[in-house]
């Protein structure tokens, strides 16, 4: 087993658990749809978390050509995947554990917490992209910070401006950035 395969299996478990949180929450929303009070901003942030999960997992493919993966890169990836997991867990209501069926109330109560997790993930991504571009010879990773920085600004907008337009625009900008990121950097992988 090559180092990449060995590492990707471990990190993929964490990504799979994060995806599980999002999917369980979405299925519960469908199951309880008659009693559920929807929050469009919350649903948009859940979609943004899903898109980030996908592109961050896809980005790990860039390491497949490495014969060895330095411990510091493995640790960066591990920390990054754990933060991604925490984000997905925070944005996903757990109805079975007694969470409110009113997603507007959930959004108001938990918004700052999961938006802070989004921001931590963006800042960690920028630091990782810079370090990997500099140390691993993956120069295009540094260029990724333009997109990641714009996505971080969308999160700051949602944290700073409580008005509805900002709470709708920010996750839409984040999702557009994630889709643009995927198209710009990983379209070949997905063909």
C-alpha cells in the first residue's frame, strides 16, 4: 500500500462521518417535513458545508503522486478533516437528540457557532494552501487562496451583518466559490 492510499483511507473515514451528519440531518428534515419550520439560510449553509466537504476531499487527490507524505502534511490534513467534521456536525441539527423542529430558531441559536467553524476552516485552508504550495512544489495551491479568501469574506459578511439579505447572499457566495473552485482545479479529475 502506497503512503497516499494509507493516509487517504484514514482521513476518508473522518470525511465520511462528516457527510453522515449532513445526510442524516437532511433525511430527518424530509421525514419530519410536516412539523418542520424551514430556514432557507440554514439550508443554504448546509449545502455550502456539503460542497466544501466534497472539494476538500477532492483536493486530497493532489497528493497521489507523492512517494512519501511528510508527517507535517499528514497532521495538517488530519486537523483540517477534523475541523471539517466539526463544521458539518455543528450545522446539522440532531432531531433525534431533541433539537427543535424550528430551523429558524436553530439558525438563530447556532448561527455564530457554525459560521465560526466555517471561518476557522477557511483560515486553516489558506494557511495549508500556502504551506503546501511553498514546501511541496504544488504551486497552484497558493493560487487557491484567492478563491478561499473570497469565501472567507462571505463568512465574515454573514457574521457581521444579521440582515436577511446577508444571510442569504453569504452561503450563496460560498457555494458559488466552492463550485468555481471545483471547476477551476478539479474538472479534469471529474471527467
